[in-house]
C-alpha cells in the first residue's frame, strides 16, 4: 500500500493508466519524491513528468489497493512485441527439482527481436537443455518458453546474493 500523501499509478509504454490487475510501470508522486537530479535536467526529464517519478518497476494492483512489483522494466524481454517478465520464466524453471538457481534474459533474435535465454545451475548433469525447455513448455505460453539454456556452476551475484542479470546480458552480447 502507498504511504500517506503518496499517489501511485501504473502506466503502459504510451503513458496510459492500465486497468486493475494489469501490469504497468509504477509512477509515484508525493512530498518525499525527489525533484530531480542535480545539474542534470535531461536525466530528470527522462524519469519525471508532471511531478510523477517513473520508478522503472513493473507492478500490478489488486482490488484492495495492494501493489505488487512483478519485475524491473529494464529486465523485461520483448519477444515478437510481447512482454516477457524474467521472474515468471525463472519461477517456472525453478519448479524443476533439478534446478538450483536460474536467471532469464533476452538475447537478440533476427525473427522475434529477442528470445528468452536461461542461465541455470543444476544439481546434476542428468538435466539437459532439452529437458528444461520441455518443462518450461508445459507451464508457459509459447513465446515465453526459453529458446536457449546455458548451464553454469554458479551465477554472478551481488554481495547480498542477488543474481546480476545485467552481467549475464553483457556476457551474452
């Protein structure tokens, strides 16, 4: 729930508010929201419009007014014009009992613009790329199914243990 004196709205890429239950970028407005970046008017104009701060978070709101952050906008994968949230793909892949941890990113694809690629740490070599993709296919819409899987011994993390998708995207280039 928003803190007192704070307004939140969720908008699509065109700046239109989305319907309840739909996902959109979170915008916040209130006395605690920054006015802008010091001596950086261009950077300020990118994230603040009419007093609303674009957080970069993708969220949804339920019928009781509770907001749920789904993912980060910069992490979203665009497959043939459809938004794919990495967290959704990762949750499905992690349901496989042979998966220890996983991260999903978008990689360039000539046909669809981007394709989903999974980086996974597995318990044993018995889990194959084909098996993990088949598992995901059972639980995800076709365009969300990973096209590529790369197994690793470990995934890059911050000092508090958060997986660094940005580092994986940089490696994939």
